C-alpha cells in the first residue's frame, strides 16, 4: 500500500501486512525534498509501529555532508520512539555510498544508544529477504 508519494522524487510504501516500510528514491532530490520525504518516512514508521525499514537508493542519490548531519540528528530524535529493529539500505556498488551509510550510523550510535541492525545490500530482493527472515523467525517463535 502506497502511503506517501512525490511522483518524481520518492515513494513510501507499507508492505507485508505493515511489517516493513519502504522508501524508494526515484531521483536526486534537493535538500528540502529530501528532508520532507525522510521525515515522512520516520513519522510513518512511528505511526504504524513498523519493525523493519528498507530504503531503496539504487538510483544512487547523493547525500551531502549537511544532509548527513541532519539525518543523524533527526534519527537521534526518532529512534527512541520507533519500534524498528532492522534497517536494510539498498545502494549502488559505489563504495562512497557504503562509507556514507556507515558514517551516519556510527555518528548516530555516538549520539543515542540503539540496537538497530543496519545492513547494506545492492539488490532490493536480497534486502527484503533479510528483513522477512526476521519476521518468519519471530512468527515461528510465537507458534
């Protein structure tokens, strides 16, 4: 189910009966549009109490230093309010994208205690499989 969309910039979808929230970047946004979409992503995660997030950046959007700091700051505010346990980030093969992802995660860890399991993938299917493997394991533990 599509929750929010800016047809040219991004799309936010609630998947797998509300277990997974996916943010798909469709093209490079300006800083304002990036902040708007990412804030909506976090707010929707909070509202629907999702356990897993997937951010699809397979288009290779670039995140400048200012946005990296902003992501760290807003995540430090939201993370304690979220029930998210796993975050799959889909990126291109570009090593710089990996570096930026881990840099933001490390900065966040220095600001707020969290147990968010972050993994990087180059294919959406692999990231979804990883997120769903936790859901399947949790369901089998309940049964």
